[in-house]
C-alpha cells in the first residue's frame, strides 16, 4: 500500500469514527419535574420508568427526573410541559379540577375507597381524561394511585363537629370543597411545603394518605391519624405530544412500553406499601384509629352531596362515567 492509499484509508477511518461518535451523542434529553421527594414511591417508580426508557431506547432518550418541586412547583408542571419548558411531567390528577371538573372524579369522597374500586373507576374514566389532556397538546402515559386518604389531627375526632373551624390542608379543589362542607377552613399547601406548614401552624389538620403523612413526618406536629379511607387520588404522568412525535420509532416504543410497566408496577407498589406506611405512623407515636360510626356517617353525607355536585358540573359526560362505574360494582 503506497503512502497515498494509507492517507486515504486513515482519512476514511477518521470520518467513520467521527460519524459513529456523532451518532452516539445524538441523544434526546427530556426534563421531568415531579412534586414529591426522592424516597416517595411515586418518585421511585418514575425513576425506574426513566431508567427503562434509557435502556430500551439504546440511550437515545434520556429523562432527567427533578423531584420534590425542584424544577417546577406542582401547580406549575402542567403549564411547563404545555409550554415546552419541560417535556414530561407528573401531577396529581385532581389538582387540575379547576380546569375541568372531570379531573376531580377520583377525589369524590367515598365513591371508590379500595384499590379494586379505584382501578375500576380509572378504567371507565381513562379515555375521557386522555381526550381532555389531548386538547392541551398532552399525551397521557400512565396513572398510579396514592394509598387511601385519612384525616390527621392534634385531637381525637368523634364526629364532624370536632373539625369545625380548624385550618385543614387542602391539595385540590375537591378536597377544599370537602373541608368547607365539614365547616372547617381549607388552606392550600403543596406536598413539598407541608412539613413547614404544620410546624408553623399554617394548618392544624390534614387530609392525605399515610404515604404523605410519613414523608412529612406528621407525627412531629399531629397526634392522630383516622384511617377513614375516603378516596384514592391518582397521579398522572404525561408528555408533550409535540416532544413525543419528534422521537424516533424505537424511542416512542420505549416510552410506551416503560409507561405500561410503570402503571402496573405503581399500582402494586402503592397497595403493598400502604400497610407499611401505616405501621411507620404507629411506630413514630401516632394513634392510628378507624373513624367512629358517627364520624363516618357524617362524612358519608358529605360524600353524597359532593357526588351530586360533581354530576351537576360534569353533566352527561360525568353521568356516563358514573353509570359505567356502578355497573362494575
């Protein structure tokens, strides 16, 4: 081989190497803001989802998870994804109820109070939620429920009268309405700010899951947890349709496959961890009690009223979903 051929071969090899290097670095990067701490099971599930996407896409798509409201606060995430500041995000579905009352369905008190009922409710409402998000340029990927919601308080609760006038933390319009109907005062506090709100007296009671109670160390300010199992709210994960459409076919399939796995895994994880979270509350000194018969009867009346109000606001769409759900029970 003469010198000219050797130079040519070296040049071709160098160009090929540069091409491979460029291909290796042709990676799509997505930012994913989430509202909850690193150790929360929702965040852990999302991190596994991101890892699965990276592996299945062969490294073509990398999702960076930003937990605990560090990139955007919970109430800013949907708008950030719609506006292209982030490509994918997670929010509490019912936190969007001011946009559309259909989003409040899974926080109507005592409509679906178990994992089995919650799954049935999601099955009949999934398509309607998906269609509404699509109007905002968002693609629904999956949903995972929280453990059943209970009431945290400083004092024992024997009836709803014991809640009168209390400042109670609210995290969605539906929860705020329930608190109002209990003759208490709703105060909106995001999960990331709950510990501070409790310690400074901004709120003196809380309606949330055993999971959030554990994350916020509620036992440091509150003494009682009443396991009323009022509802199982869901978090949804969605992506900008524009960002999704820009992916190559392999990466699209990676996202969809990882999302399906995350939903299945998340529901199982939520149910499995519920008993563990309750046990941690007990271990840290909280008195964990069921609702008294009087308190439960009072709360069921609130639930009936809120179901009627939800149907009034959602009309035929809401009635169709509720009818389909009741047929499954």
